[in-house]
C-alpha cells in the first residue's frame, strides 16, 4: 500500500506553520469557551429571551432588567452620584416617595438584617435609600444612627415617575427595594411581603455565582 508522505518532516517552515495554526485554533477554542457562555447569559438576562418560565428567585423578576447606571442621584441631596462612577457592588435601592414612614422603616430594617447576615460577603453589597426630596434633619440623624452603612440619595420626582413606568413595580403607596447588579441593572424587586430569608436567599445565590470585583 502506498502511504502519503509527510512533507512537514522535511519542510521545517511547513511544520512551524502547522504548529502555529494548531496553536491559534486552540487559543480561539479557549476564548470561545469563556466568551460564548457569558454572552449567552448576558443576552438572556438583559433581554429575557430564553429565560425559563419556572425560576427559583424569591423576588419579583424584572423583564427586561432596567438600566439604572445613569440614574441621577444626589447623596444627602447635595453630592451628585451615578452608579457608573461608584465601586462595583450589588445594591439595594430602597425607594420611598418624599419621606420614610413606617413602611419604609420596616423594609430598611429587613434589608439591614439581610446585610448583617451576609457576614464576610457584606462588603460586596450596598444599601441606598432613595427619596424624591431630602429627609428632615432629625429623621436623617435617627436613620443614620440606626443604619450606619446606609447611604441617602435624592432623585428628582420626574425620574422616580419614569422608573415607575419602566419597572412597573414601584408603587407610590408603599416602599419597595430594587436589587441592582454590578453593572447597574435593576433585576428584582422586593417589598414588605418578602421576608428577610427570601431576600437573603436570592443575594447569597447571586454572590456565589458572580465574580468578585
């Protein structure tokens, strides 16, 4: 039987080119194995396309996720803040209309207990109280003492109204919290019908499967 001769053994340039080609293909395969799952997950998450109907989340899932990265906020009504300029974290934006009444205080307490129970992972999560006007000085002082890691944000009323339309969940008659991912997208909503255990279950799962920044 006639065998096909291996021309690369007598041709160093051809052998080197063949090794280079295999090396490039291996590199492409490695990159594809990393990039394609991330791209697919991004597409599903931010568009809802291919999202399973039976989900295991405890919060109310937003379809699609709402981009809050450029939401104009002022910390304590003065210093401008945008999530794009902030350290990368998971965040709870707790919305209350003009003040923080009993409904708001209850949700703040629940979210604070969740934050504490995260233990060593607590630094990867941040809480922000968002209102349409600065809180009265006495209330601000009390809440600051009760919630030392809470940040106080003011968003113009028209922006809150836009968010209410975009999310379909923000209710002016009750306080609600939006869970915002590391890129600034609101993905789930919670109110006082959700228990601390439910909120904790969601964030622990997300922290487990998201990269440390």
